[in-house]
């Protein structure tokens, strides 16, 4: 049997010289027998460790060949993929109905309560007005539309109670406490303290004829010190389209706000409309048919998904725990026999990253399924958090399928290339990111007042990223305002330098790093991968049987002997 010495270089086994066999019963004979027994026990311990390591790094197919046992754990993962995907599709269709109902109601509210709304928002606000008469007409229009809502609305809407448990409109205005301004003399006298004044208009006050609330002093706006006017009200609605999908309907509370923004005092008042939809439990639902029974089937399906993911979570956690025990055995044996520590690369071979990915996916699926069941039972309404958990978990599940393709040499090039190039790519991105941030801050501070895509840091980063990918180049150049020749010239120098630097240099180097890793992997697949201490150790097989070494980052080999069920406490289910 071969052994290791120094830096892992193999040497020929030591041959004991021929010697006279001591006589039975002598002390020398007993010492020799004891040494032989100790040597035999050490060989058995080493052989057992080697066989456990070989079985751990096998693929499911090779484990089936070694034990002739159906890989039911692999079947569990396949079943989980199918179940989680079906669950996500059903939840996605239900979530689409919720989002569509909210968006449709928001558009309907804008047409109902905003006078002259064209159907398209102006930038980040809905519409704008430019005269005092238009401001008064827009405010009174929203109030009158609220009062006549049941006569003009097409949806199933009703009045809701506001935070004061009152039904009606709440109108508030913000003004500077004191201000006198004479633009012709370039004089300004202002007290920047803001005073807030509110009035509540219930249905009874709105029903008076003539409407004396219009003549109230509250609605005599002093525009030279007015900051904003805010109209807020609550409406209730029921989403009946879910009944067609054999689901229980949702009851909504819409918290609507109309804001007339005059903070800029630029002669243009921007009108913002915001609608915050909140799902509440319907107090009394009497629906006949198979809707209730269908909801029970969906809850049972979600419970079954939780059970499947819980079993997968337990098995993967157990496998990682046993892998750590096996690694400890190998480290102690290597240190005891060869008097040196195992390299870090071999230490990480025992930590299966796919198991960690599966554990994270299972945890997210379990939590997301519980939230989905609560949403289905109308106890919760947090669709966003549930969709994030279920969507991310399904992403991880399907990414984990690459693991099984990696057992085949023709399909594992992607995994090996990503593993080899990831450290270099991260270091490269860290350096390139500093340059990217510099251009982001520079573009925001210089071009922000003159270009819509550079108004804030978020849009600047998105614009520059699109330029790196070759999108909207001409539009970005053309939209620069030419009010300042200096800024216009700077914008050309800024954009040309950024595009040239990132597309022709940084992006090319980024691709070259990945290409170099790909060429290295292809060369290793052709000529063989560099062998580590762990792989050299696994080559020593007492039965002299050759095993097939797969050219992957994680070694997988054929077992030298068929294992017994009694050895389950020593092996790992990979």
C-alpha cells in the first residue's frame, strides 16, 4: 500500500527484511504478534475511512450500483421540485388577480376624483394645474365625486371609516404661518413655521343644498403662503373575480389621498393621487357552490408541501452533520499518520454547498407556505412577503437541479467555470465598482438638473448600467439640455469616456476572466485535474480495484466493495 510523506508525494512502500521467526512463547514472539495486530487494526481503520470517503463522494447512480437500493432521497427531491412549482404557479395566478384588482381600482379612482385626468401620469405626479380657478375646481370636483360615488362608480365600492372612525372626507392644508412677499421690490418676509388646518366633511354636510361648505373660510386659500392641500378618504370594495377561480373573495379598504403640492411656488401645482389598498377579512360571506371545498383542497396541498420540505430539510441537515463527523475522522487520521494538516481545499470538499442551498430553499418554502395558508384562510394579507419567499425558494430549487447535471462531464462545464472564475470576478468587480460609483456621483451632481435620467442616484446607476449593455445610447445623448454650453460639453466628455472605458476595456476584461477559466477547465478535463491530498488518499485501494474518477470539482468514485446496511452509521447519503 502506498503512503504519503512530506508534501503529499507518493513513495514505494517499505519492505521489511527477511528475519528469523522467533520461537512461539518467547517475549519477542509476543511483541511481534502485538505489533502485527496493531498494524492490522490500523489498516482496517484506514480502509474503513477510505471506503466511507469513497461512498460519500459517489453520485446517486453509483450509490445505487454499490448498494442496489432505490435512491428514494433523490426521488423526494424530484417530488419536491414538482410540488413547489405547482404551488408557485397557483399562487402566482392568484397574486396576479390581486395586483390587477388594485391597479385597476387605482386607475378608476384617478379618473373619478381628478378633474381633467388624461389617463397618463405626468412624470411622477398625476396631473397639474396653473391657475387659482383650476385649483378650486379640482378640489371641489374631488369632493363632489366622493359624495355622488354610489351613483357614478362602476365597481362594488362603499364608504369606509377613516382613522377617526368617521365616514367622510378629511381636508387639510399646510401654510407658512406668516409671509409677505413683493417680487417687484425683491423683498421677502417669511416665518418658516408651518401651520396645519383640517376640516372634516361628512355625508350630511355634503348633502346640504346650497353647499355652504364651499363658502367656508377654510377654502379661501392664500396661495402665496400655501404649501399643500390634502384630501383623504377611505373606500371599501370586494374583489369578486376570484370567485371565477373558485377562491373566496377578498374585501379591500382603499386609503386614498389627493395632494395639491405647491411647495415650489413656481406657478405650477402638482396633483398627486395615492391609493393604499389593504385586505381585510370579510365579515359575512355566504357563497354557494364548490368554492369552500376547493379552498380546503388547496390548504391540504400546501400542508403536504410543508411536510415534503420538512423531510428534505431534516435529511440535508443530517447529511451535513454526518459530513462534518467524517471530515473530523479524516483530519485526525491524516494528522496522526502523516503528521501534517489537510489543506483548506480538502476541508471544504466535505461541505456540500448544494445541501446548504436546499436547506435555505426548504426554510423559505415552509415559511412561505404557512403565510400562503394564512392568506388563503383570510387571516393575513401580506402577498408581497409570501411571493418573495415562494419565488426565491423555487429559484433555488431549480438552480439545485444543476447539481445532478454536474455528475456528467458533458454538462458540468458551467458549474466548474463558475467555481473557478468566481473569486477573480468578485475581486475584479470590486475594483470596477469604485470607478462605476465615481461616474454615478459625478453624473448625478453635474447632469442631474439637465437630464431626466440623472435626477437621482438610483436612476443614474440604472442609466449607466443600460449604457454598458448598449441600450438607449442615442436617447441619453439627445436628451441633454443645451441651456449651458459648458455642461453640454462636459456631458459629451462624460458619456464618451464612460462608454469607452466600460465597454471596450472593463467589459472585455470581465469576459476574458471567464474565458480564461473556461479554457483552464477544458484543459483539465482533457489532461486531468490536479490531485489534492484527499484524492491521493482515495487512490490507495486495498482491493486493487480501479475506480472511475469524474472530472468535477467534487470527486466521485466507484465503491470497492458492496456496503452492508449495518454500515449506515458510518456513511453519508450524498
